[in-house]
C-alpha cells in the first residue's frame, strides 16, 4: 500500500476525532491531494483491518531504497553531512505512524529550527526486529510501507531503515547533537544505553512534552480497538 491508501484505511478505522484527523493530515506533504483522494468513494476492503483481524501483520518484503531520495543509509549521511550541521535523530517502530508519532517529529523539527543548518533523521526498525519485539501480528505495515509514510511527513529530512535490533550502532556512528525520545526512563535497559551513548558523545537527549489535553491511541491500542470491534461484530 502507498501512503494515501494507508491514510484512507486509518481514517476508516475511526480511531481519531475529526479534529485529530485534520491535525494528522496536516503533517503530511501534498495534503491537499490527500484530502481529495479521501473524498473518493471506495468499496476496497480495509487492508489494515484485514491484516490485524487475521493476526498475520504484513508479509516480509525486500527493502526498497528507491522509494524516495529521503530513504538513505548511515554511510551516505556520514559522507555528506557538512561541517556545522546540527543533527537530530528520532527512532521507533512507527507502525501505522499514528498522531503521537508525527507530533513528536513535528516537535523535533520545531526544536531544531533554532539553528540555521540542521537535519532531522528518522530511524525505523526492520520487519523482523519489530516482529521479535512486538509479536507475530506485527508489524501491520511492512518496512517499505512504513518508509513511504515517514518520507511523506513534511518535517522529516531523511529516514534510515535499521538492520540492527536497536539504534545503538547508528547513534554511535552519526553522533547526533540531539536525540529525541518519548520518554527517558533509564530503568529500561535499552533506553538507558541509548541515553548514555548519546551523552557520552556530547549529544543531548530531548524528551517530547506530554499532551494531556488530547489522548491519542498508540499502535497497540489501535490494534486492540480493531480486535474489540471484530469481537462485537461476531
């Protein structure tokens, strides 16, 4: 599925209020074209709902670097980052790329805007590593679908698909000035290791501010709502 089809299916899941969905769409490139597409009547089954209900998630695919010029590698960035650039990194599974995800990306971009030259780079895990972390029914979107979604978020400069089970290797190589996190709970081993690595290299960890005014469902909660709906229909 392409970004417009994924967003169409997310809209049909009805997990967002109209106001939340309008905000969600506002973070994407070519939002007017997206809005036009969403007005088209379709009888196509909801593929996200189908994958979730079947408990199979996305089928594994070969990584496609040709999706966008924004899909890149650590080596490319290390060779082409110019002196004086401020580098910000945000990482995650980004499965279904929900509103909380894109709010975080937008916050990171706004934070970096204080510098004249900066790049915001997003890291996303491989399908195999998400499955190992989240379970057999995940990811709902395969790596190419997730890359396409992230590349279409307006505030993202580049996205790197990770081959490793975490982002420690990339953080060590790219040495970001800022690493953006949803939480900085050092009792979680991998979180502690990420923070300590970034700080040991002179970087800073920035935690996204909470948004108590508007509860947004996580990917897991979205999946749970789909399953709950399915059980009621049965």
